[in-house]
C-alpha cells in the first residue's frame, strides 16, 4: 500500500516539476549485424503537465564496416545505454490537456528507414490511476474505525448506552452483528 502512496507523491512531484523544466530519460541500444545496423531508442519526457512516451527504431544499411562507422558517427552522437537530460525551459508539448498518439515511418534513401511511435498524455491521468489503491485503503480504514464493535452499522453511532436501537438513525442492530 505504501508503494502506491509513494507513486502518487512521486507523480505529483513530477507534475509540479514539469512546469519548471523538461526532463528526458531514454535508452539507446545498437545491434550491429552486417550490412545493417539497428538502433533502438525508447524514452520518457515530462514537460508542461504531460508525459511523452516514445520509441524509435532506425535501420542503417551500410555495405562496409568503415562506412557504417562514419554514418553512425554523424547520426549517433552518444554511446548506447541509459541517458538523462534536462532543459531549463519546458518543451512545447500537449501541455497536460489531451492525449496524442503518433506513428511515423519513413524510408531514408541515404541511410535506411526509421519507425517512430509516440504517446502523450496528461500526468494527472496517471495520478488518478495510481490513487485508486490509496483511496480504497483509506476508505477501508475509515470503515474499520466506524464499524467497530458497539457501533451502529448504518451511521457509526456508539451503541454502548442503547444496545437495542440506535438513537441517531433508529436502526435495530441484527443479533450477532456489531
């Protein structure tokens, strides 16, 4: 239960911070097979109350290893692995107001082809989904306190002084029930 609550708190922190700066966490992997190299990237961007999930795959067709290295140096300016970047100014994205899905595929005669998929949605939607478990937990806690032994099942009134009928709502307690 605490994990859900911590996720909610973390999501609120990301939402607030997304209006101050843009953050990008991504992964890039390179699969080298002759004559084609495949670069796969995936990442998460938070900016202006939105999350952007993106995935990209690029196929480079290179006849020789030397040409492959040269082409990759011009296009891939960073090593494979996990990268974290930020900018001082938020990016102009969906601004936390709507959902957006794009899929783009384009053959590039110079290098090969690429495929990009993006999904953008408001961070508050994620917060709503994450808050279901903590809200249920809180509701059960309140019910547990309200329906302790010696309390009315309808309104939670203390029945120790009047065990036969609730003076608050008039409910007659069922025998064997609290």
